[in-house]
C-alpha cells in the first residue's frame, strides 16, 4: 500500500533467483483496524457501526426488557468496546464518520423505553 503519493511505484521481492512484483492494495486490515491509502477513517467507522448494530440486534433479542442499570451494564460490556476499539489510531474527524457512530449510539439508547427520564 502506498500512502501519501500517487507515483506509480512498483516493489519487487527476490524469491530464490526470481524477482516477484508485490501486489498493490488500497486497503489493509491490521489488528482489527482498516487502513486505507488516503488515511481516512470512513471504512473503519462503517465496519464498527455494522458490528455494533449486529450486537444491538443480539441484545434486543436476548433481553426483552432492560432498565437503565441493566442497559448500562450491557452497553459498557458489549457495545462500547466495539465503538472505542483503537479509537486513538483511526480517530474519526469527518462529520459523516462522527454522525455514523452517533447514530449507532442513539439506536442503542432506544433499547430502553423512557431512557431520558
């Protein structure tokens, strides 16, 4: 993956006596964080939001009624770690990425009726 320039650079590895051209990619997943050649965090936000939505579906199916204390325990245990995983590395700074994650958090609070009270 090339980061920061658009020069068409090719890299080679020597394998035995042959030179093999390395494949160029625009996206790489390392330690659960998606890195792109333009260093934008949109892909990571979309993947994190999708993962959290599936967890919220699981919580909705398993816990029919949640009070505030039960919700906070479940949220801090199952949902929040997926939203905050490696946040220092991919730090969402675009408004669309921030809104994507906030929409998931709003959906989580809808699991508890009258949560604002």
